[in-house]
């Protein structure tokens, strides 16, 4: 992996790790554009921590070592977003 890509991946991992830890500890998401769609911030934080761990170990271990971290983090982040009811069509 080139050094530029490595720096970029580790920066994203650090950002996800910090925001995930804050969300788990405080129950509030620090990123305003993410905060709007999340109903369970602590669950989102746990998923973000798993994603950060997956990105951080990507350059240390082969793919099978991170193969459980990435999908588990994605599932937790997806579940934290919640389901929003669809709007009923307006009658004319």
C-alpha cells in the first residue's frame, strides 16, 4: 500500500474511532451531517469503532483477519439509522 493511501486510511480510521468513542460515551454524535439520520447513537458509535478497527488493521493483517470487523461494523451502523415511515401520498 502506498504511503499516501496509508495516511488517508489511517486518518479516516482515526476520525471514525474518535467519533465512535464519543458517541458510545456520551450518546451524542459529533458530526452534524451524520446526526440527522441516526436514532441510536451508541449503537452507531459501536459500529464506527468496529469500522475504525477494520481500517486500522487492514495494512497489518490479511483480509481474513478483518473480514468479520468490517461487516459487523456496517451492520451496526445500518441498524442505528433506524427505519423512517414513508409518507402517505397526498390526495388531490
